[in-house]
């Protein structure tokens, strides 16, 4: 019997479901995965390595300058690092 957590399922045990999810956790943070993808985007766009990460650093410094809150800076990180995802038209040799 499958015992997925569902609010309407009285036999579901949320605590054990959460513990099982932690056991499957690889320890990799989403921000680290996005940073790795940004390196692949650099290659795909024909840019020097860490180009996208440098763009985020500039954006973060601008965010500090204008006084962004902590959660807004987190959103800024994802916006800056994922801005070029799926933009294959900008690849080297296509422009």
C-alpha cells in the first residue's frame, strides 16, 4: 500500500514522510545547481567561463547599493543566473 502524505489520508504520517525525503537528499543546494548550469550557458553562448556568475556579482553589488532586502537578493541571484536559459538564438555563430 502506498502511504504518500495527503491531508485527507488519516493513515499518512507526515513526520516519517519528511524523514524519508531527507534520507534521499543529495545535499546539493539549488543555488549550486544553478551555478553549475550557468557555466554550461557560458560555453553555449561562447562567453568566457563564469561570465554569468560575474553578471550576478555585478547585480548583487547594485542590489546592495539600492538597499534590496535579503529575500529580494535571493530572487536577484536566480534572475541573473537564469536569464539566458533557453536563449539558443544568442549562441556563438548565430548572430
